[in-house]
C-alpha cells in the first residue's frame, strides 16, 4: 500500500505544479507580457530611463559609423591594391612593347645600312653593265672594221645576201 500513496502524492504534486505554472503563464500574458515578480527568475525586459536609452542609441550609432568607416577604409585599401597590381601589369606590358620597339628600330637602322651597301653594289653593277653595253654598241655597226674582229688580216666587207630558197 505504500507505493499506492507514494504514487498518488507524486501525481497530486505534478497536477498542482502544472496548475500553478499555467495560472502564472496566463497572468503574464494578461499583463501585456510583463514579467511577474519583477523578473525574479532572470526573464523579462529591463526598463531604462530615457537618458540611458539615448546614450545607448548614440553608442549604437557611433559603432555603426565606425563599422562604415572601417568598411570604407578596407574598400579603399582593396582599390589601392587593385590599382597597384593593374599599374604593375601595365608597366610590364609597356616595358615589353618598348623593348620590342627599340629592337625594331635597331633592325630598321641595320637594314638601312645594309640596303646602302646593297644599293652601292647595284649602282656599281649597273655602271659596269652600262659600260659593257656602250662597248657592245660600238661593236655593232653597219660596217664592222676587220681591225675590230681580226686585227692584221686586212679589210673585210660583210654584206647581207638574200636567203636561198633551195633546201640545202
């Protein structure tokens, strides 16, 4: 029988606690959500004066402004990093292009000097060909002196003969 009383008393205690908890929860809701017993158990809202509220808002605003300034500073740092990286790449490309241009300029100067030598050789060859052509023209005339063909053999007359019609 002891167990019957023990279980009955535990059941009664559970029902009593449940009823009290429900009643207190209902009172809390009816009082606009304000805690009963002045937040005795650590729950509920804390009420502050208007001055404290204003100071807290100013502090929050200052923290927000500091966060914005820190974000702007970080953004500016990133912009400077990107600018420096881009500028370095541009300078690298500029240096390579400048080196290539200098190399091409040297080639143009070298080619001009080479071309001058080639032109000198061509001019010399043209002069030789012109003198040979003049000499050849002096050899080809209507009358060829035997002294030019076979010196010492006497006079020779060359004449044009009609072509023969008979097959030889």
